[in-house]
C-alpha cells in the first residue's frame, strides 16, 4: 500500500462554536458510505468558507502527525473493533484507498485529507460518534476569514 505523508497543515472550516470544541479536542465522526469520517482541507483558501460552510472560522492544525496519532488513538479507545486510515481524497478518479476517498472532479478545490474508520463487524450500526483527543491548543489555532497568515 502507498505510504501517505500527512500535509504540513490541516484546515477545518466550520462555525466558531464547533471549532472551539475542536480546539479542546472534540471531533465528530460522521457516517459516509460504510465509514465514519472526519475531513479537513490541506489548504487555506477564503473560498472554502463558503464551499464548506456555513463557516465563519477555520481551525488550522500545525502538527498534523501528532494530531493524526491522537485522533486514531482516541477512536481506537472509543471504537475498539474499528480499523482506521487517513489519506488524501482523489477527485475525478478512484482513489487507491477506496470509495470513501473518492469524490467528483467538481469538488477538487476542497483538497481534502480525510480520516476514516470502518467496523470489523458486519452488523455495526453507523451513527455519528464524538471523540475527545485532549486539547490541541499547543499546535492549532482558530482563524477568521480575514486572517492572512497561512
């Protein structure tokens, strides 16, 4: 399998209230196909406030390796019978990582990096799950649309 290196920063565009909870380590995994997922963009782009909105803020994660390790550990504690993977979303072509990482070419501007988990049990029920990875304030920040630092 291809070894994907996480990008240097991850960006999550959403409402400030949701991102303040994320800064404290709370992330919501949502069903997508046969997976529970949480997605980020690999780019700072003001247009994504509208594309991925409603969004008035952006969570910028600077230490993506530490973040990814903590997120995978937290999900493993919460959902021990689930297997996780993260990697880039492919647009307009099938991803090597499968359908969960494949989207139409029209969505390419999102430049997503996705974390996904699949149950090892065929009878698992998919519903949103919230995990807590502990505060990420030491390596993440909130920005509004007018922040030009990136």
